[in-house]
């Protein structure tokens, strides 16, 4: 059952001649360890979640079957849909910020430039740090009394613009969005740089001969040929935006007044503060459905454009 | 309107005029839009590029400088003016971070968890990818597809049943209870990357080894693995960084402070701290990010390749 070169296999068979049973079973033995771990800690929980969402379960007493009641409650729960709205806003803002910023930076960095590697190395640094470290860092910077942001505003004479960035419902979500963009731009930049490497130089030279200016070359060559990379950047950034938890939990815990409450924070609270496992499970399934639908739509749109 | 040129003199005159015009136009072309403005525009573009890059760069670098600066100040000094440079650097804050914040314990826990996750992921992913790449067998497509489908499902979404499973297995409050789910989390991408890599290796390699009397295990260990070093490095890096930085599962599964990983311990310390102890918090933050920053600066190319591998190849 070996691949392609059957002659090699026949000869090897003559030499080593494993028993027929072993030969039948061998492929499964190679895959089994990984499959066991993956099944126990990913496939099984996903399947269980669908079952769990139909029960009233608190993790202690015996679960009670309640049919679609959890889903009905999720659908009519104002807090959950507010949270989803925050996720949508978060997704649009972070995707736009990350993609536009990283594309511009990638184009600027994609040529012989003094200090090019240093730029790239430093811009990528926040990517390797944890959301917790970065969340703590920026929470301290956003502090009203002693944060550097307000200190800088005061130093340049814009004292009136000082804000309680994370403490006010108007600015909190935007502050977190800013930090998310700050952390991940370097990541998307490196992906775009890989994409720019794949564009043949002669295209630009031909365009130059035809008298295309820099702006036209960017819109007519760079942007279209980077589409697959834009697609993956948009997809990864949106997936991140719909499963965001760490940054919110560290910086605002969903507050003030639920202004930064996102789906995962709501699920975490329902499951691990109020022990409503079944209800939180139903929320997770709804979120999963939304994420799956969103992924399909993003891939469809970007693939259609590529073709 | 056509004009008849009758005399030789007249003809010469016209010829001279034409040549003169031609010379003038050439001169114009050489001076006007072409040569004189290009260097200027190029310099402008370069300057603009550097200004934009420098602005973005300082947005990233400045916070770390503030962090370093603040960590060397006394509390009173900091609260008086967060931006001033300390006259006498205070290293007490670092002693505080080292002792009171238990950063060494958390770092050790994170190193154990991340190290074990990397080893386990590499072993499981490489063997599974070899099996999937080397054999065609019943169910291989379904198994591979079930791996690939998991690529887009974040762990957060199935946290509740995962928690129940971990509790049932008596792995809650146990570092192994983090290692196994972390491994499961990085396996889909690891298997995908390894399989793609193995598929690209020439088939003759394994066949030749088998003709020489190797079984598949020996062919895998002695022929395939030595060739797979680049992909092993890639998988090791994204698995390590993922496990080192993971917070959510640790928050849900670990309640014993002695078992806290770095992100979990840092978050707990941050919440329990007085709001004014900025310099101590800055120092703690620096101590806690120092190991990964140092490793990153040494292996920056591998880090960038490793962390974007899934996106670039996927």
C-alpha cells in the first residue's frame, strides 16, 4: 500500500517481508497517537458541546435535557447580541487597521532601504509577546493619572484631550482595538512582504515603460497580485477578532458597563462564574456558526476576486 | 498649407531651422521634466518613506523605552512625573519583581509546559504526517480532513466541554492538563505543514532505504527526519510561542498559584497590585518578557518564518 513507486515497494517487501496483518495495521499505528490526542482534546469537545447545549448543566449535578431552550434564550439575550456587535465592530476596525497599515509598511519596506531588517525585526517584536504582557503594558499606559498617554498630552499642552481611556465607555473599546492593531501589524507585514517577493520585477518595469506612475503601479499590479495574501490576512485577523478574550479580560474585563463585552467574555462569565455550562455551550455553538459563515464568506469573496 | 521651396538658399535655411528646433526639443527633453525633477522627487519620496517608517517604529519602540525608564525610578519619582528620566537608577524594583512577583516560578512553569508541548507536538505531528504521506489507507482522507478542518476553529469555542474532559481525567490544576490541550491545539497546523513537507521529498528516498532492509520506522528516523530539520524548526517555534503565551486555558484549568504559567501569574499579580506601584509593575513586566525577547532577537528570522508559516503556506 505504499505510494507511487511500486517497484521499490515490491523489492523492499521481499527483503523485509512484514506479516500481512502488520502491513494492514501499520498506517494506523503511525497516525493513532496524534489522532488520539486530537480526538480527546478537540474533536470530542466540539461534538460534546453540541450535545451539552441541549442540556441544563452546571458541571456538578446531573444534566437535564431541555431541548432548544438554551438556544432560544441565547437568541433573545440582549447582552449576547451586544457582545456580538462589539465583536463585529472589533473585527471591522482591527481588520481594516491591520491590513491597510501592514500593506503600506510592506510596500515601503520592500526595497533597498537602510535599516530595513531592523525595522522589520522591531515591528514584529509585539507578535512574540503574550496578549497578557501587552495588555498589562497598555493598561498602565492608558491610566488616567499616571499613564504616559495622558502625560504626553499634558506635555504637549493638550491637557483638555486627556481621557480615562479604559474607564470611559466611549473610548474603552477603541483603546483595546488600538492595542490589538499595535500587536499584530508586524505579523501581517511579514506575510505581505512574503507576498511582495512573489511579484515578478518585470511587471513593474513594463508598467514603468508604459508610463504608469507609482500610484497606478500600486493599484494595478501590487494590490491585485497580493490578493491571496490579503485574503489570508483578512481571514486570520477576523478569526482573531471573533475569538478575542485575553486582551479584553486583562484590560477591561468587559467593562465599563459592558462597553467592551465580547462574545468570549460573555461565554466565560456564564460558564465559569455562573456555572451555566449548557447555556454557555449554546452561545459557543452560535458563535462557531457565525465564525464558520464568516470564514466561508471571506474565502468566497476573495477567491472570486482572484479568479 | 504647402509652401514651395524654390531656391537652394531657401532650402538650406529651412533645414537649419529644423535642426535647430530638433536640438532645442532634445535639450528640453533632457532638462525639463526628466532630469531636473526626478532626483528631487526621489529624495522627497525617500524622506517621506523614512518619516512614515520612523513614526511607526517609534510607536513600537517608545512604549518599551518608557517601560525601561519607569522601571528604574522610585515610586514617588514616578508618580511626580511619569516621563522624567531617573537621576539615580533604582534596581530595587527588579529585586521586587524577582522575589515578590514570583516571576522565576512562573517562568519555570511556562518553560516546562512549553517545552513538553513542543516535544509532544513534534513527535505526534511528524509520525502522523509520515503515516499520511507514506501510506494510502482506508479513512486516511477523512482523518486528514478532520485535522485540516480544525485549523479555523479557535480553542476558545470548545472550552466548556474541554474543561469537563480535563476535570474528568483528573488533569485540572496539573501542568499536564495544559500540555495535552496545547498539543492538540497546535497539531492540526503541525501535521499539515509536516505532511506538505514530506510529500515534497522524493519518494525514492524511503524506497531506497527499504530496499536496503530498513523498515518504515528506521527509514523515518534515519532518512526522513534528518531531512526535515527546517520544518521541525518551524513547528517547534510556533508551538513554543503559542504555549509560552497561552492564557485562556491556563486561566480556566489552573487555580494553584504555584502552578501558574507566566501569563496567568502576571495577570494575577497585576490585578492584586496597588494602582500606584507602577515602577514595580514595569520591572515585573520587563523580567517576564525578557526571556522570549532575548530568544526572539537571537532567532528572529526563524521566528518570523515559524510564526507566519501557517499563513504563508496555508
